[in-house]
C-alpha cells in the first residue's frame, strides 16, 4: 500500500514499503551474475561458493538491489496514483533495519502542473508590420557599391568614408602604452573600426598635418592598461583617399552574382531577398510578442526541477557559444542563477504550448511544413538540394515542423487577443 501527501502546490511525498522478499530475490540474482566473472584468490571464475561471494559482494548487491527496488516501487505507485512526475524523486528510508520484513520509505518529488490559461482576449499584442519599398532596394544597392569601392588620392581634408593612412603615438603618463604606436596605419573613417573620439580628431585634417589631443578610453575597452584612462595621442596624417563607387551596370551586376549581368534582375533579386528577410524577422518579432501575451494570461507554478534542468542547458549552451567565438572557457563556470528567469519562462511556455497544441490541433500540416522548407531553401544556390537534405533526415525536418507549430500557435493567439498593427522602422527591424 502507498499514500501520497501534498507538500506544496507541486511537491508531493509518496509513502510506501517494499517486502524484504523482493529485495532478497534481487540480491541473490545479482550475486549469481557477479559469480560468473568474479576473480577471488583461490577460486576459479564461476566456481566461487555462494557464502564467499556474499562476503565479498553482499553489501554491493544489496545496495544495488535496494536502489532498483525503490525505483520500481516508486514507478508502480506513481502509475497507480496517476501522478505525472516531473524530475527525479528524493528517497528517504524510514526503516533502519535493512533486514526487516518490510522496508518503508518516502519519496519527495514534483508533479506537472495543470495548465491554466486565462483570458487571452484580454491581452493586447502589437503586431509589427513593414513593407519593403524601392528606397530599401536603393539603399541595399548603395551598400553593395560601398563594399566594392576603390580609393583615389584626394587633395582635401579627411571626411567620413575616406581611407586614411596615419602615424600615431599614444602615451599614458608620458609613456607609450602597449599597442599605442603604429606607422602608416590604414583604416576607413566612419565605419566604426576606430573609437569615435579618435576618428573625430582625424576628420578635417589634411595630408602632412600633425595633431596632438587627449582622449579617454571607455571603461569597457579591451585593453585593460588604458581602459577608463586618459591618454595623449600625437597623429600625423600621411594620406587621404576618397572612395570611388562603381557604376550600377552589367559589370557591377556580374560582380554581385547576377550571371547574365542584367541590372533589372539584380533589383528583383535584392527585393526578393529583402522581402524574405523582412518576413522572417517580422515573424520572429511577432512570435515573441504573442508568446509574451500567452505568458501573461497563464497563471500557474512550474516544477523547480524542470527549471533547474533548463537553466543548466542554457548555461552550457552559452558556454559553448562563447568558446566558439574564441573565448577561453577553461576553468570558468557561469553562474546558473543568471539563467533562472529565462529558464522559468521557457519551461512555462513549453507546458502552455503542449497544452494548446493538444487542445486545438495546432501541429503543422505537411503542406505547411513543405512551404516553409522551400521558402528557407530559396536562400541557397541549389534550393532543391536543401529540400532533399531536410526530408532526408526526420530530425532535420523536426526543426521545421516545430517552426510550423509555433506559427500556428502565434496565429491562434493573435486571433484570440486584441491585435494592433504597429509600423516598425527598417533599421530597427534589422537590428541596425
């Protein structure tokens, strides 16, 4: 027999017992299995007497048998009591004599909550909208031209987008600091490669001029010796080169990947790519807004065990990402509590989505999944190969199926909530 106590909203305590006979049978079976290969001085493997095996391995066998019996008894009791267990239970033996006829124990654990979704219609969702225009196409072409600019010597003062060559010496407390000196150093003004104060000092200078000025490095500057400190720079401007942009013609179109050099096709492709990227970013932004509304409408606790697992996963993923970006993570441990809030939201949202999908049949339909795959494949040179790649492995296709499911949930939420369209600026949408 077993009984279940309610400890808190999601925490339960199961009280049960295990008959000694079941444990002894497991101990005997384990000792026989160990005896087949056990190496004990004076005996051949498989010929060790049962009493000798028990002397050497009895405690180990009993510990393992008890652990297995606890897990099995808990699983059976959880099933008979229709408990949806979240995480692993913590066992506590109540019987001190492990040879007693009945071994009593308790198991403390959490259960999955009942998903309670409030009135979604009371929530307001701002749906970001944007329509690609000719100015966006023109701006993209302008960017492509700048990326392919050549530079010609200019007999004038340096200005934004010019390429300059300089000699510089930087001193901290009268001494040249590490990395604070260079000869004929080239860089382009206005592209963010150098600190703004440094570029501002050069802007307006002409070739052959020398200037000294004081500058304070940001507190977050990567060079720890000068971070947050004031230094003195002396700069000599050696040359100024103005950018010369290529004409938008057949040669330019060929250079950016239009095989026949047709400028009109270049514009069509840029517009198509922009529309696809804008659509993708709008979906991501609006999905986040919809999910936030869903979280606001749902009021229920989530199991701490699931939040801890998710926080651990987020921590490990962040560490891997940092290492992939070149950071040395050896010996560095990120605090798990940094990810607790995000983990809690993800777990709660996951429970809500599972409930919604089941109740409203929001899984992605095959034709919807296919359309998503084909749309994604258009970003590649050989779309048909990308489609085959996704459909060649169920795990890959699962990613797209999950996207389709999320889109359906977003559509459902926006159909229930008060949805207000809000125009967004192109640069804000693109994160510029």
